[in-house]
């Protein structure tokens, strides 16, 4: 299964800028960081915890396993980079 990760520039609650990484196929699976790379590094652990929580609750993990590949798109101000 290929998980698609979108990284966007966003504004945090404290009004500072941050990058948010979201896994398209897993609703609510997201992480953030000061840079796009930070957000991507953080999403790896978040993805593992998300999948573990699904399994623990007896819910199905959306398509595919055991191999996971990431495909990323970085978007700043609504434009792909």
C-alpha cells in the first residue's frame, strides 16, 4: 500500500507558521513541525501509532500491509512545490 502524505504550510494556534503532514488515506492521521522535513519525520511515528490504535480496537487498517511506502507532496500557500 502506498500512503500519500501531503505537507502544507499552516498557521498554528499561537499564530506562528508550521508545516502539517496529513495521510490522505487515514482520516485524522496528521502531525506537524517547524519545517516540512520535521513534519515528515514526525508523521512516521504518528502513522505507526494510528495503525496500532486501529488494530487494538479491532478495526481494519485501510488497504495493504505489511509494506508501507510514502509518497509526499509539499504545498505552500495552496501551490504544489
